[in-house]
């Protein structure tokens, strides 16, 4: 009996020691990745803002509006020619690397950083999120190689870097943690890395908030006062159905532009230069049509914030021009192979779609714009759970149900259509599809 007790106690303390060691690795990994990715996101945001401010005055002139995107995307194309992994929005590259256990080279970081600055700050249209995620994963890969963790697989470390990047960019650590686990699977969540992702996302958020307490996207104060009513739920269901119909068209437009540029058999820097010139034409058209009040170049975060604030005042014709102009400019920029993300342009499109519906039926345009912003991306990227948490962290708890309804219904209707075709189909659904 005494031997049995001794063995039981020995096993208990051994298991306790193993759990303690595992917890220490989680905290150390999260602290290192979160801090390094957080600092990278701070530097990336500062560089984007500074260089964008330097080039902004040039876009009041037709000649320079055409010249800068052409030159910027040409130079970005030269970098991409040397480091092909730096092309496009980057998210597909990291999803493939994680799911297929492919190494992510550290050279991706400087190449993607410089190519994205050249693309977005010189007039190309896109977001910073995809490139940021790709740069973060190169840090995650390097950390996993250096630390050689015993209890945390390399895959989890890299996924946690994705979460850290998203959490830092949006000042939303919980949404960041969930996003890293959800974006990899089509209509599913990879639960195992969630705790590791939470640690890294929290550390990255803290570093980002410490240096840049103000988020990049300024939220109108009216959104913070919204209180949901049961009478609003049917509208959100209809909006989700609408997104399920519009979503495949949005994805198809981007894929079609990609194929069009892929069929142009010339060096990639000439393709990106063509994309830059055509983007310049779109920028100038939108600038002229809206009397310089709105722009579709770069990340267009200020234009998005302005559209949300002026949701009831902006003429519908202007809203449509800006909405379609942003989509076309992004498709030309990123579809040509230049470095830019799809998250912010998709948020932009979703917000405009929500405002357009609200204006047509007489509902609160700011509320439906915000719901469309997150719900549309949640549907087309199949990350409705992450967007639901982001709604609470950006706005208030009343947006939890609207964004969840819209995103989940839209994702369900979109089925196997995804903004990121590299995502994995869970085994049960794969069998069902066959």
C-alpha cells in the first residue's frame, strides 16, 4: 500500500513539474514573440504613416498621381522579383507554410517591409494586415528555431505570431488570438494553439498600446452608444444573406484580376508597373469625382473613418464610386503581384455595403456600416468568430450579435468560396464535400 501511495505521489509531482515546465515555455514564447512582433508592428505603422504623409501632396496633380504608383509598384516589383514570396497579400503564403510545414525564411521580413512601403505609400491600394502577418510569421519561425521548445510545436509558435500581429494592429488581443486559429481552416477553428496565441497576442497588444495608444482606425463615437433591439435581428439576417450573395462576386473579381495579370508573360516588375499606372487612373477618377474628399490610395483608413462618420450625408452616387473604386484599385494593385493586404480593403467594401443597404431601407447607417465592415470580412475570409470578438473590442457588446449573425450566415452561404484559397477544409467537411 505504501509503495502504491509513493508511486501515485511521484506520478502526481512529475505531472505537476511537466505542466509547470509547459507553462513556463508558453509564457516565455508568448513574451518573446509578442514583444518582438509588437515592436515590428509599431515600426511598420510609423513607417507607413511617415512615408504616406510625405507623398500625399503629390496626389493633387494628374501627372504625379499616375507617376508615383507606377514607379512605386515597379520598385516593389524588383524586390519581389528577387524574393518572390513577398508578392501579393501574403496571407496565402503563410497559410500554406503552416499547413504544409514549410519553412518561412527570415529574408521575407525586410523584403515584405520595403515592398509594402513602396506599394502603399506611393499610391498602391491595399492593406497592411496581410504583409504584417507574413512578416510576423518569419519572426515566429526564427524564434522556434532559436528556442527549440519541447512542449510547443513549431506550428503553434508560427500561428501565435499571426495572432500577435493581428492583436497589435487592431488593439484587439482576444480577436487576434482567435483569428490566428480560425483563419487556417475553412469553417473551423484550430483550438490546440489557442492558449499560445493568447499569450503572444496579449504581449503584442501591450507593446503596441504602450507606444501607440490611439488605434489606426478611429471609431465614430456614435457606435459606442448603440444598443441592440430584438426588432433589428431580422434585418441582420437579411444582411447576412445579402453578403452571402455578394461575397463570391467580390472574391471572383479579385481572382479574375490575378489571373489576368498572371497571363501577361513579362517580368513581374513590369506587371506591377502596369498595375500601378492603372491604379493611378482609378485614384485620379475617384479624387476628381469626390472633389478630393475621399481617396482609394494606400490603406484609405481616413476615408473609411470619414465614410462612417458621414454615413447619412454622403451621396449614394459618391458612396458607390468610392466603394467600387477601392475594390478595383486594390484588385489592380495586389492582383498585379505588388505587396499589399486584403483585410482593410475588404473592411472598406463591407462598410460601404452596409451603409448602402441602410440608406435604401432607412436604418441606422453608421450601425449597419460597422456591422458590414466586420461581418463581410468575417464571411469572405471565414473568420466570423474572430470578427465577433473584434466587434466587442472595437465598439461595444451590443455589436456581438449583429456581427455574429451577419458573419456566420454569410460564411455559411459562401460555403467553400474563400478570400484565402489556401485554407484547409476540416476532415468531416472534406468527406461531406466528396
